[in-house]
C-alpha cells in the first residue's frame, strides 16, 4: 500500500519545507522536494493533494484518562470512543494512565488496563502507571515495568486517601527512578491543605462548583511544585509536572530549569482558554463542567499570558489534554450538593491540536513550536521519538494534513467525545484537520472516520530522550 502526500508544507520542530511524503504500508519511506516529480513517476495507490495545507506529524497526547474510575463513576470515554475522537482532532497516539490505588497489586491493575484497551483503539497507545502510594512492592514493580516499556510513573501530592503519596514515598520513588531511568510525573497540589479548606468551605455552606477552584489555591500548586523539585534534587531524579496551571508553579519550574535541572512540565488547553470566574464560576451548577484538578485559574493573575510565554521559552515543553470526561447527567451531578463529590476532569482530547494552533494564529507560537509541543517533544519526553513525533523516512506514517483556511466553531453537537457537553462550546477555530493518516492508512477524511476498531497497537516505550 503506497500513499503519497503531495505539494504540502511539511512542518517539523525545526522548520518548514516543501516536500512530497511517500509512505509504504505503515512507514514513511521517502521525501522528495516538491516539484521534483514533475512527470508524476512516483506511483502510489492513494495520492493526497496537500497544496496550500500543512503536513504535520500526528499529534501525541501524553495525558489521557479513558474509563478512569473516579468518585464512584468512570470517565465516559472508552478506549474506542476516546481514540476515535482523538483521531478526528489529529492525534494519532495517546499515552493513557493505568491506575493503581494504595494496597492494590500493581501488576493486576496494569493487566486490567491492557484488557480495557486491547483491540479497542483507533490509534496507537501506550501507558504510564499511576502509583497510588509507594511501598516495597511498588518499588519492585517500577523496575519490571521499565523493562517492559512503561517508563513513567505518576505520583500524586493531592487526593489524600485515594492516590496520595507522602514526601517519604515520593522520595523513595524518585530514588528508584534515578536508578532505573524512569520519569516521575507529578500531580503537584498540596492535597492535605486543600482538604482542610474544602471542609471549612462546605461547613460554611459554600458548596457550589466555584469553591472547588477557590480552595485549591494556586499557592498550593506552587508550594507542591517547589517541594517536588527539592525532593527530586536530593534523589537525583528528573521530574515532569503534569497539567501545570498556576504561574506560581511555572516560576518554580523556570527557576529549576535555569539551574540546569532535569525539570519539565506540560500544560493543557483548559488552562490557556478557560478561567475560574467565567467558567468554573458560571451560575448555578454550570461550573461543574469545568471542575478539574488543578482548577482553572483566575483571569486576573495573568496565568494565560504566563502559560503561553512558558510554551515559548520551553519551561512548558508539552501540551497534553488531561482528557478526563464525565457527563453532566448522572456524573457531574453527583456533586450537586457538594463540590467535593463532582468527578474531576474535562473532556478535550479532540480539540488539542486545533486549540494550540490558535496560538499560531494569535502570534503566541510559531508553526514549528506548535508541532514541537504537540508531537515532537511528547515523543522525545516519553521514549517514542523516531517512530513517532517526526515526518522522516523510517518513522511511522502518522501524518495530519491541516488546512489553515478552514474555519469552524467548536460544539458538543459536532464533536465525537462521549460527553453531553463541550468545555470549549462556541470557540471559533481558524484552521482545521483535513486528513489523518495513521500508520499509512487514511482514518479521517472529509470529517468522517474510516478506520477499524483495533487498528491502534500498544507501544512499548523507551526511556525519556531528554535525560543526560
Ligand atoms: O481533574 C483531573 N485532572 N482529573 C484526572 C486526574 C488527574 O489528576 O489527572
Ligand atoms: Zn493529576
Ligand atoms: Zn490527569
């Protein structure tokens, strides 16, 4: 099967070139300067004319939660629905979080995650492992999992009693990571302090969704980020902060990076586009749509501008979605009387590429930086680069043709995620995904999905390519 993508502008992390890209079966095999095949001698079964369009490596979303159990319910996208939605948005690889809570057998939890995903995915997928606390058994499994291609572990400084690790546990996991080369992914919020403020707020009758954001003070994210950076220093380990939202946390990351530390961070579209006052603070129970942790931040604290700047300076290296969808009906509604019972998470896997492309339109990012933060660095950070994250001979033929002239308005009615609302309803988008090729097969064309359930394969990952 030969597929030729012709006449497009190929965007890479390092620049823009005019090339035709030839794929044979699931791989990119050659790139020709556009126009050098004037006689049309390069044969192909499928020819895609990308004239006037961008040809970019398939997006890699390193932070999703398909079917995550949370607060007595499950995230509403399965691996099937969530990966089809991702494909519509130009994402061709996800790294999902397999979940272990304290006391559970890590291996059994991981096997459960394999069983959920196997044969279901529209695009390739890999796993990080959430460790809900650290004991000797978990430390031992960290070595085995790294050998098996699960090379990153998420720990939580939040959610006491559910996923929480104390500082001693975090230090032990970081020491292990410094030995075996794993990446520690950190949810940095001071959960013990947050729970005190949450209890006090509810006792005062402050039960609306917006209090979720008020009690999760940005200083608690800044403090936890600083603390994790110091623990990583002592352990000699790298640390990657997931879903960074607060300027206070970004300052801590920037300071550590200026000192030459292996400290990395991602942010998510919700922290660039949504805020506490208008969204989380919307009248009635509407704000529940936007309950996630860390919470949306206030627009008065320059968070949005700081985050775009962080993406330019590389203090924020990656954009992921933290896709964690719950419907309003029967799910978010669990917290009608008490914001603490609202399942935490926002749906977004479908919109990441186009929302971050608006950064290019607004002059916040260059085209190569868009590709770097949404595909190339995610691949390098989590041991997939070469196979993923780049358009080059030898790489998987995961290619998105993106039309800069397209326009649409985000709406729940036209999106494909399994939710009953969109967090980005009404946002006008310049540009749009035109065609998506996953391992040489056109899976999205003219807005329709043409793939087959189970096309996506599990990816064993190497170590992060950012560690020295
Ligand atoms: O609110 C969120 N982010 N839900 C998913 C779990 C997590 O902490 O990433
Ligand atoms: Zn988290
Ligand atoms: Zn998450």
